[in-house]
């Protein structure tokens, strides 16, 4: 059975919409649209109407190419106002075998224990470590036998105001929101390899106006950070240093942005406000300006990595992606700044139907959103809708009918462990946690009544008494006869 998905990367420089079809877990891109971003600066919506128009145009182009009319999308949200919290959840396993329900319960318990500020909203709850009884560093506790389970989680939150403005811009474009993914997390999904996930890796996406840092160790994302600097700052520096228009400065950066070689050639550039006259500029100055800004950006990112205190856990090194990585020599410069940590430049991993235009580091986030919407997320995750996402290749249970929330419902879940477990397939669609508890109590009561009836029928029968010899010499003879008559 095929499924169509839509991903929208809402960046500060561009907005990219991609539509794909999924057939038997095979993803194939069938359409995309790219427009210049308006109403978005440094990852933040500054004009809802303009942002909505840009989103609408990108989606319309993607629909026209694909020939579909999909209206629900997975969208990106900037790291600009995102924060991370760490929390721990602990639950007892009554029936000893860990199912999807128990995994969901322990992650929800960790979320409930977290001190989330009132003005923030949860985007992701990502468990990076499970502990089963006394055994730590469990990759996947599903189907294990245990009496107790713990989960360490990384909770990514964002300001409600910025999130609501983003939702308004998307919905004004006629698009429903099926999922919200942190853009750095999306870039990591599209660029990491399996070995890098296993060994631990830092993914740095240097975009037009912002840079994102994600550290993936163990099972999931452990750390995320944000820098309000990107490749457009090089363009601004060139424009001011060379006194030339921004468009010309951007072309100079693309054509002559080489960090390895220094040229003595002279080029002529138009002057700001007087494009009929031209200045002669040495490419040596161009090289110096680009190198200074690129070096400063990488040094700031190196400090963010040091601040995480996780640099010792990224055995696979650093992945660089995003627009600035297209500068010649950027990898060698990054290797010099980050020291002994290996560095590689990455474009999105290959998927079906990937257009040549999209095989570019600037589309890492957009491809990652598509993969997340197709189920290529971490092993377990609670999303913005408080739903548990998990890879279903070996797990037969379905939690789509349970709407787990925070607060008193967590207490109800904990109370339920003393009641018999039931299959979720017996629950009607749309059932809430309270309805689940009522159903459990009813079945539990019925089972107890049936057990009591069975015990009354089977626990004692006078016919089971051993034969007692008759005769006046037996002192129990009269008692046995009396008991048989009574029963």
C-alpha cells in the first residue's frame, strides 16, 4: 500500500517543499518546489503573511510536478529558540516482559518528571539510554524480561510564541501540520551513517543565516545548540569590504570562494549606488574576507562543541553540511580548528528519485524531514503531539489509539500496573487513558468473579473424602454420614 508524504523546510534563505511516495518502505521523490524565503530571519518568523506566501508557492510547485493534492506536511522548526532538558523515568514491569506500552510509559514518566517552563512547548522526547534492572546501556529494551526499567531522555523544547507563529504561517498557506522536527535533527537523519550513529557523531549544519549543532550518541540525540551565524554573513562582509551590491558579493563568494589558494588576479565590481562605475578589486582581499569569517564561524562552533562536554563521545567525528560547506577548502580549515576530531563534508544520503538539484548540502534538512515523515527517526521518540513514534519492523503492538498526556493521567497509568494486562487490539479507536482504565477494571472484576465461582465449584467436594470404614468401632463414622447428608 502506497503513502504520499510532504516535507517543508522553512529556512531563512529558502523554503523547500518535497513530496514523496512510500511503497513497502521504499521512498521515491516525485516532486519538489523551492522559493526564496520571505518573512523569516535567523530562523524566526518575522512576517506571517510573507512567510505564508513563500510556503504556499513552494508547495504549489511541488504539487504541480508530482500531480498530487496532499495537504498535510512535516515541517522544520529552527534551533533559534530551542532548548534541551535531561530527565529520567522509572517504572516497574508487572508482567516481566517489556512491551511497547511499557516503553511508552517509562518515556512518559521521564517527561512528567521534567521541569518544562510554562512558556515552552515540547517538540521531541528522545530516549538515549535504557536501563533494565541493573543492566545499563540497553540499546533496545523491547521484549526483554525485567522487573524494572529506567530511561534517560533528552527533551527538546521551544518557545510557544515562536512555535505558534510558525504554525499560523503554515496553516495560512492551506497546509495541515502532521509533524514538527527540529531542523538540526532532520539534517542529522539525512547525513549520518549507521557506523556514525553507533560510534557517536556531531552534525553541524551551516546554513544561510544560522548554524545548528547536533550530537548523536548512543540511541539518539544527546545535545543541540544554535549559532546565529551563517554563510550569508560572508556575503555581507564582502559587500561592505568591496563596496559592492549584495547580489554581486554573493556571486563573488560562489565563484572565488577558495580557502586554499590565494590569487593575485584583479576583478572589476560595480559600486553600491553607482553601478555604472566599477572598482578594481584584488582576489587576495576576497580570500582574506572569506577566510576570516569562515574561521570565526568554525571557532564559535568549536566552542559550542566544547560546551556540550560530549566531545569525548563522538568517535565518528564531525559531519559538516549546509551551504557554507560548498566553499573550497572548508574541510581542511575545519580539521585544523577542531584538532584531532575527524571531519567530513556530507550531502543528503541517497534515496529514490533524488533530483540532481537536491543532491546538495543545502537540502540536508529537507531530505531529513522527508525521512522522518517516512519513519526513519530514532528507535523511539515522543513527538509534538505526544504520540510515541517507534520503528515497527519487529513490534506488533499499536499505540495509535492511546492518547497519553501529562499530569493526573500518568498517575492512572502507574496505578494500572496492579491490574491484568490486556491487548490494545481490544480497545476501540479513539479510546483515551481513562477509558482504558475503566475497561481494565471491568475485565479485572469479571475475571475475579469467575475465579471465585470456579473456586466454589472446585475447591471442596465431600465426594473427594476418603472412604471411611463402617462399624461401631470407628469414631468418625457418624460424622461422615452426617456430612454426606448435609451436602
